[in-house]
């Protein structure tokens, strides 16, 4: 038996060494062709900005074009599925948000892919959400909104079923004991537009998408869901300051690749992403969009996503949140 095991072990070691060497050599030549960044939400949102900003930096660094494609739908599932089924060679990268992986598995039945089919390159940045209302509602404070919610009720827009805005609406109903009709749209930008147009009373939506309209008076800001006040609008109180700490919610903007993508390629992409996100011009833009740099990779990124998933699993179970 020993005679059998030793040659087998030696063969496996040689094969592993050869694979490692060939993978490392291949990674050294990467990229040799255009790279495709897939965002699983519509153009105009923070994930789209991040894809284009990182893409520009990589194009400059490696002299290879980066093509950004938007594949929205089903709470990000469509774009994520496309990337999960793409070749695991580092040439197709998903730019999205954590809820596709931390909420959708609990509320979508028969998803075409599993969260384990992809792995994180990086948790790039995070942001809170902003509770904003159309001025015609007359809401001046979060208390005003809650008062109506306890009476005739409210309708909130979101970026779709399973999106952070949907999750926040469910948490809000539970924490404040109010009535909210969830109205899903196809992305954060259309959801913000719905608030602007008065199609809905309010929304708990990505702060970067809401702030420009808060500053022009087209949206009334009532609170932010982040742990700290917004850097771009420090006068807006946090939900914790207003007595609703359970509503704290932060969106994680992530980049993922197919799970079988070689680790040397993942590490190369991680370095490129870090360099791109730390550029002074990018940092300035991130601050203006109220995005906080995270830069989590490897086990740290996996843990952050796992923690989110466990929390949201409990929320879905306790609130009965579902796809509409």
C-alpha cells in the first residue's frame, strides 16, 4: 500500500506544482484582451460609477480596454448569473451590491446560480441610505413620516425586490410599527426619480443618488441609516440619533468573479482595484457621493458578507419579506 501511496502523492505534488507554475505564468501576462465589467443594476448608480472609474484606471495601466455593460433585473440576479456562468479567467467581473448575495437567497426561489458560484475580489466601498420624501408630503421630520405611517400608511419606492431600499422598508415597518406599501422599480435611479415625481411618498434609498436632489430642495431629507452622519450632508441626523438604531443599514459595493478564477489573477485585480480607488481624484469623488472606502479582500471580505447575510436572513424571517 505504501508503494502505491508514494508515487500517487508524488504525482499529485508534481501536478499541483505544474498547475501553480502555469497559472502564475498566465497571470503574469494578464490581461491580453478587453475586460468586461458587468453591473447588475441600471446605469447611473454608485456601482456603475465604480465600474467605470476602476475601468478607466485599468485601461490606463494595462493598455487594454474595459467595457462596462449593465444587466439589471431580478434584484441583481440576472447580471450575477451572467458572470457566474462566464469563463473563470478574470475577463468578466461583476460590480454590484451585497444584497444580491445577502438577501436574494432568502427571498427568491429557484435562483439560477448560487452565492458560492462567485467569490469576492473586494468589498470596495460602503454607504448608508437616506430616508427622503417628496416635499408635497409636508414631512419635515422622521416623526412626521411615522405619524402618517401609523395612520393611512405610506408608499415607498425601492430599486427592486430584495434591494437595500426594500430591506430598509421592511425593517422600518417592523421597528416603527407603521404601514408601508413597497413599490419596486428597476434600479436605484428610477426609484429616486419616483420620489422626485411624487409617484411615491418617500424612499429609503442610496444616499449618493438622493443627495443632489436634497441640495436643490426637490427631496426632503429626514435621516440617514449609516452609523455616522453623512460627510456630504452633516446636518441630516442618523436613525440611531432619532431613536431607531434597529434601522441602521449600510450598502456594500462589491466586485466578484467566478469562483474558479485563479487566485493570482484575483490578487492582480485586487491590487489594480486598490490603486484605482486610492487615486486622489477617485477619493474626492467617493467623498462627494458619500461612499466610504472599505478595501476588504480575502477572508475579511467573506466575513463582512457573511455577517450581512446572517442579519438579513433573520430580518426576512421575522418580517415575511418576499419578492413582489
